[in-house]
């Protein structure tokens, strides 16, 4: 399934993350209706979508959401952490 989520500049990053998290929860609860295996959920993203896919995977894990078996990240943006200095999250 492909999720049509809110995109900047109309929406902030958090809104897309919330929409995709809620959709992943709905999907896991309704996969049986589509004859799909709930134990084989994956997320993917390309470019900036990589950040959202990774963030959703982490959010699902911390909130005991649906089990995500794997993630696929295309064209991810990588920064050498040692060059960033201190970052507050």
C-alpha cells in the first residue's frame, strides 16, 4: 500500500509522521481482510521519505505498535555524525 500523506510546505513533518503511524496501525489491524500476512509488514521510503520510514519504524517500536519486519530506504540522506556536533532531539 502506498500512503498519500500530507507534504510540506502545507504540513509540518510531525503531521506526516502521525498520519503514517496511524495508517500503519490501521493496516496491521485490517490485513486479514485483504488476505495479507500481518507478520510481514515492511515500510519504505525514498529521499526524504527515508526519514519518515525510519521514524515510523522507531515510533511503532516505542509505542508497541504493529510489528514491522523490515524497512527499505532508497536514496537516504546520510551525514557523518562526528561532523554535526551536539544535537538536541
